[in-house]
């Protein structure tokens, strides 16, 4: 085995010149910041050739591979000895670092690998002078320095090279200064002779070494395998990616083109509907104008026909009227002749004077009857005086009673003496009492006026309350005071508005005890002086109002005691509660007489009140309650009831006043009138006698006869009446016919808006002539004939008018449909332009049929015949190319990498199988990622049916194709625009990984992820260190060494490893590494040395003094290690430990 034996550093951080000889397993111990990690980082730089691809300097195992304290230390910093931000031990340096290896079996020559570097503070990167491999010697610091007097300086590289070549020969020295990978492969040839030293193996070696030094304990099994086990070997799929992207772009273009085609076809169907709507609109307008013209012509003809007919009828009625008028004139002449003859006969016989006498007597009788009736009506109206004059009218009331009794049932033809006497007696008495009765009447009128005033006041309060003005439940003085305070800019508050009675059973007692205090007025404290001045000035207006002195309430703001009168109230206003406390704070609430009889003030629910000296009943009607919203609403309702009651009383009083007014007027007329009932009756009898006498003489004259003159006159009058009746009938007929003629002439002469008028006919004919050429005459007339035949109306005018109305409705509906379709066309155009871009030929506001339709038809033709076919051909070519590249490059490369991964995991599992840890056998397992399963399935298909891959990107995979679902899923995965193609490049992303721990004895298996979630810190770390150890052993081949094959080096370096393990687990882990054939180098602080000493062959103690570090080497022999193990308590049995403790 090639074993690390020597470490050399010249100008490396805090080490100026250092040679560290080691053997076997090495422990580097020291305090923090002493330089332990500096030594391990030197080994890391040498083993990786300072390749930035792998380097992670100054990192600690277990902290996610991050540098200590966020350090970003570089090789330049190590060369210059950087201490801080601007602190360096060297401004420029030439650095030599080297590792020496010797064969433990002395079968092969020693090998030294190392680097020569130069660094300057002005440069951010170091200059690599050499990456050398020297076979045949172990170089030390003296090979890299030169002595100048007593001082030592790094030698020039050319001098150093010459020394090495001189020592080992030209053929045993190799320098690969330009390629770190060639340098690593070169030293692998000598240090790992049994292993392949290709570039991939070199990368795996570097990665494994760095991973062990920067092991992350917080990663999952998948992250560990991807980062620490498998090779980072991305697949170059740039051309495949571009080809798939091209296919995707063309497919997307085809999709968009088809979307354009669909949009254009949808636009075409809408434009077809627009054409149909316009066709309907023009046809219906043509039919409507034709029907309007024909309806106007038919109506005009009807008017003219009617005018002609009615004119003939009117003329016939006029002739008949003329004949009747001539006949009436002849009758009038005959009546005049007979009237003159009768007058001459009457003059000779005296009949005329007798008739005049009878008429005058009849008028006198009528006047006497009217006066009698008026006198009787006045007497009847005296009835209300009975009630008015019940008291204080000693002789008037009896006289009134006698008059009313005597005149009951009196008649003008039979007035008795009793009536006459009673009337005279009452007239004499009434004149004396007339002023007093007038006074009573005035009293009733005054009472009515008072009632009306009271009702008006109540209604006004209700109106003001409804309008938000005066509150109905407040007194007038309180309301006036509040109004005056508001006018002065104050905010008055009335006690009943700002408190509530919390206990309903105490409402009556609370209202009664507060009494006038319910309307106590509060103002803000800042306004109390001004309010007091206003209250004082209005002492007459505010006689029944009260204003609270707020400055006297401060000491009464305490919460009321339970069982006292103030405790039944609730208020958000502290001044209101303080007022009640001030006035009634010591009044107790008594439920029983025993409680009431106790000393002090008390009140019961029924209003029984003891003020401490006098007991009284406090009670207020519920309609007068004012506290709270409910009580105030009741007060308003009470006012409304009061207004209604006053209205009823006023109605009755009004009737009484009206009756009194009439009675007083009747009494006055009776007392002042000249004609009494007797006089009226005598006058009536005398007049009736005179009428009878005159009528008797007239009858005597009529009996003598007049030669039949009057009979002839009556006959002529009846004939005249008949003729006049006939004339009225003919005059009515004439008027009707004349009206019809005038109506027809008026309708014919009216404006264009009157159907059937001459102007309407001309306008309709003119409009129809304009519309006539706008639509096919043959099609229009055929449609019109069909509609005319189907019309159900009787007259032609009605038929044409119905056709016109329906056609107009249909034309309007078609026009509305046209407008809707045009809006739809514009919406489709807007959507089209938003989705596919604007056009230079048309816009959304272009004329749909004249401009948009030709453009649309041309686009559809171009897409269907040219562009779509061209892009489909390009899509087929791109699909073929993508399929070829996918098969030829990606799938083959991925298959190779997955095969290598499987071999590496199998090799790793074999190593782990042969080396159980803690009686558990570790193994790695893999699971396909669901999202990449189509690709992995394609790989399997390609192995058995390579011809199936010909269906990729065809787009027309048959339904019965056995691998259709896989092909479709793969295409969807590869064409997903949101999928990051970088994931396809790394084959490690296709799987998730897990570490299984199988108990050797029971066979029970546990997953590491499960243990990570529930296990202790050691249980979580152990699988990681087991796995990294197995990984290193697999890289070095140290766990599967075969007889006869030389063993190479197997260096495993850990910085502050096993941080969460106890001493026992640490020892077992190091024993496990020994079994794997690893030479481990562990850096640890001094406090961990007890756990590692017994497994170490060499201890390197690092001390830092100032800005310089120094290494001291101690070699542990077998005897020392046995002694250390003997005193280790962890290795003692319980009996041994008890014996040792007893001895001490």
C-alpha cells in the first residue's frame, strides 16, 4: 500500500518552512485557528492540482460544506498568509507544497507529488509554476529552499526542478503545469497502479477526496449520492434542445396559424350572418315603403270616395231642410192670424182684464204662503234655545215652550187663536231677552275658538316633532330654552333623553319621583356660564324650565350603590348620573314595607315615597312618561290621541255654535218682523178667494165659446212642433254629413304625417321611388304578393298598413341585429389583432363587407393553400431531426451514464455488504423520478424495440400502437415550455436515492430518511460516514484488493469529523475505515484526542504563536496504544470499571 509519509510546506499560510513526517493513520490536533485545517487544505490543493472545479478550502465537515465563518479563503490567500481583510504576512510569495508517499511493503519506489506556486497581492489568482510528480524520492523542504547566509529563501523553480531531476532522473520527473487533470492522472499511475487512470476516474478521485473533507451531514440520501457518489457528467444536449425548440416553435406557429384560421372562419360565419341581416333589412325596408305607398293610396281613395258620398247625402238633407223651413214659415203666418183674431175676440168680451186680476191674486197668495213658511222655519230654529236658556231665563223659556207647542202642526189655512196669542206673547218676551241670548251665543263661539286653538297647538307640536324640531314629550318652556341654547351654538341635553330605566318594574316610580327633574337641561361645562345668563334673562319665558349646575356635580361621579334609586338608571352621560346621584343618591329601593320603614329616604315600586319626614304617593299617568325612547314614543301617541279627542269635541261644539247662530237669527227675525202667522194666513185666504172669483168668470167666458179660434191655433202649434222636430232630425243628418265631408277634405288636405292625405300620398310615392332600385323588383314583388294573399284584414288599406307595420318591425329588428353583428365583428377583429397582431390593410373600424371580407377571404386562402402546408412540412423535418438526435445522442449517452451509475452503486454495495457496521449492512437503492419516467421508459423500449422511436414527434401515432402513451408523455415532457432543459443534462436528476440499513441478525431493514427524522445525532451521522468511507474505498479499490495486485494509496482526510458521535461510535467508525483499507487523516481539537489517540499512528500537534504556526509530530507505538486502550473507560467492562474505581 502506498502510504502518506511526508508533508512539505514552504510559504504556506502561517507555515514558513515545515516538514511533517507521518506514518499510518494521522491525527492533526490543535486549538481553533491554530492551523489544523491549513495542513488539510494543503493536501487538498496538492491532490486536486488546485483545480477550482473541486476545491472547497477552509470548509468543515458537517456544516453543509461552507467555509468557516463565511471565509472565502483561496490558494492566493494561503500563499500570501492572509490574516484579515488587509493583513498579510507576505506581499508576494513563491510557495512549494508536496506530499510524499512510500510503499509499506517496499515493493515500489516512493513518490512525491506537489506544486510550485507564485502569488502577489496585486493579483487575484495564483500562478502555477509546476504540477509535478517525482518517482523515486520523498522530497522535503530542503529541496525547495536555498540558503543565503543564515536565512532561507524559496528557491527558483528552475533550480528546484534541476535538483529533482538530478535526484530521480529525467524519466522519473513529470510536470503538468497547464492541466490539473493530466497531473492527477499522472500521479494515479504511480499511486493507484491497479486502477484505471482515465479522466473520469481522475475526476472521481478528486471529488471523493474533497467531499470527505467537506462532508455535509444535513443532506438527504439523494443529495449525498448525487453530490458525493456519482460522477458529475452532464450530457450535451444543446443541438437536441435547439432541434426540439425548433420543432416546438414550428408546432406553436402551426397552432397559432390554426387558431388564426379558426378565428378567421368564425369571422366569416359572422360576416355571412351580417350579409343575411343586411339582405333582410333591405328587403323589409323595400316592402315597408311599398306597403306604405299602397296603404296611403288606398286610404286616399277611401277618403275621396267617402267625401263624394257624404256630399251627395248632405245636399239631399239641405233640400229637405229648405222644404221644411218653407212649411214652418206658412204655419207661423197662420198662427199669427189666429192669435190676432183671438186677441180681438178677448178684447170684446173683457177676458184679458180678468186674466190679469187672477194672475195678481195668485202672486199675492204665493207671497203669503212663502212668508208663512219662513215664519214657521224661524220658529223651528228656536229649538236649541231650550238648552241655551235653561237657567236664568224665567219667563222666556215658558213662552218659547208655548210657542213651539202651539205651532206644532200649524197650517196656513187654519191658524188658531192660541197660535196667535202664543206668538204675540213670545215676541214681547223675546225682545227683552235678545241681548242675553246673544251673549250666550258669543260664549259658545268663544269656546269653539278655544278648542280650535288647543287642537292647533297640539297638531303643531306633533308636526314639529315629526320635522325634527320641538319634541312632543317636552314642555314648552323646556323646548324654548333648548332652542335658545342651540341658537347660541350650544348643545343642550335633556335628562329624559340621556338616561334609561334599566329595570322596567321601577319605571312608574322613577317617572313620578323625578317629576320636573326629567326635563332638567344639561350643557357642556365650557358653556354653563353663558347658558346661565340666557336662563336668567328669560325668567318669564323659562318659568317651568330648569338648568343643571354642572360645577356642583364633581363629587357625585361615583358608581351608584346597589339597592339605591340611582342604580336603576343607565346612561352614557356621566353628568346625568352625577345629577341623579346628587338629588336622589340616598333614596333606597324598598320591595317590602319593612324595608320602607327603615330610617332615611325610600321609595316603593307603586310610588309610595318617604322623604325622611313626610310620606306621600308619587304617581304620573303612563301617557305622561318621558324617560327613554319607549316612553317618549308613548308621549307622542298620547298627543296624537289628544288631538283626535279635541277634534271630536270641536266638531260637536261647532254644531252647537251653528245651531245657536241660526236660533239667534231666527229670534231676531221673529222679534223684529212685522207679519205674524195670523196676518200671513189672512192674506193667503184673501188672495185665494180673489183668484177663485176671477177664474169663475173666465170659465164663464170660455163656456160662451170663441168660434174655434183657440182650437185651430193649438192644431197649428202642434203641426209646427212636428215640423220643427222633423227639421231637427234633418239638421242633425245635414250636420253629420257635412262633418264627414269636412273631415274627409281636412284629412286630404293635412300634412305628410296623416295617412291618406294628398301630401302623404305624394311623399310615400316619392320615398318608394327612391327605394325601388335598392332591391330586386322581382323578388320584392313576389314576397309582397305572398304577404298580401296571407293578410287577414278586410280592407286593402288595412292589409297594406299591416304589411308595412310588420315589415318596419322586421326591418328595425334586422337593423338591430346588423348593429349587434357589426359589434361582434369588431369584437372578433379586436380579439384577432390582440392575439395575432395588427394588420396594415384593415382595422377594427373598417367596413365589414367592403373591406374586412375581401381581406379575410384572402387570408384564409393563403393560410389554407400555402403557409399552413409549408409550416407542416417544416414541422415534419424538425420532428425527424429531433427524433434522430434524441435517439442518437441523448438516449445513448443517458443509457451509458445510467449503466455506469448502476455499476458504481453495485460496486459500492458490494463493498458495504462485505463490511457491516454496528451489525448493520448498508446498501444504496434508487427510484425513478415520476416526471422523468417517460424518458426512462423510452430507454427500455429502445433496448427491445428501437423501431418504436420512429414514432417520436409524428403527431399521428396510431391508437393501437403499444407504446403510444409513452411516446405522447415523452413528447409532452420535452415540449413543455416551462420545463428547464438543464435538468435533462444531468442524469442524476432522473432518480432519487435512499440508504437502507439491514440488521444482519434479524434481516429487518430501516431507511436512512426514517432514521434522520427520529434518530439521535450519531444515528443521523453514521450512515453518511459509512457511505463516504465506502465511496472512497470504491474509488481507491482498497476494499476489494486481490492477491498479486499492488495496493495503491487510500487517503481519507476529515476536518473535525464525527462531531455528533460519542467516543464509542468514533472508535468503531475508525475501525470500519481501517477494515476498508483507508489511511485516514483526521483534524480535531485537543478535547477530542482521547477518542482518536488509540487508533492513530501519528499525532501532529499544531501550535500557533503570533502569526506563525508550528507542527510537532509524535509517533504512537503499539504498546502506547494498548496502554491508552487499557485506561479508556469506554472499553472497560462493568466489573473492571468497578475494580478500578475501588482501587482509586
